[in-house]
């Protein structure tokens, strides 16, 4: 589905596609490069959009990588 988000800090519209319905995860504005935690429900409504620090962003990315690695190990 297509997710459309308006950046709270610079008002730029961002849109991207997801395979699943809804989205939950870190989001970076293409224009002002601000980081946010974004949660969009299956109807495409933004449920959460709050500023995210670079540190938290890296942490979330690391967690995601760790989970992906684990899932890969399971299938092997
Ligand atoms: Zn922005």
C-alpha cells in the first residue's frame, strides 16, 4: 500500500510503498532529514509520528538487523 506522511517539522509530503498493510518503524524526511517514529494503520491513517533521535534510530535499525539475522539462521 502507499503511505503518505506530512513531515511535522518542514511540512514536506513523503510517500512510499509497503508490502504489508500499515507501517511501523523509523521514518526519515527526504527534505529536512529529520527522523521520526512512524506508525500507520491499515487504513493509511497516521497513528503516531514523533521525533526520533539519531541514537534511537540506530538502535532500532540494529534491532531490526538482529531480528533479520535470527530469522535467517532459523531457515538455514
Ligand atoms: Zn521534513
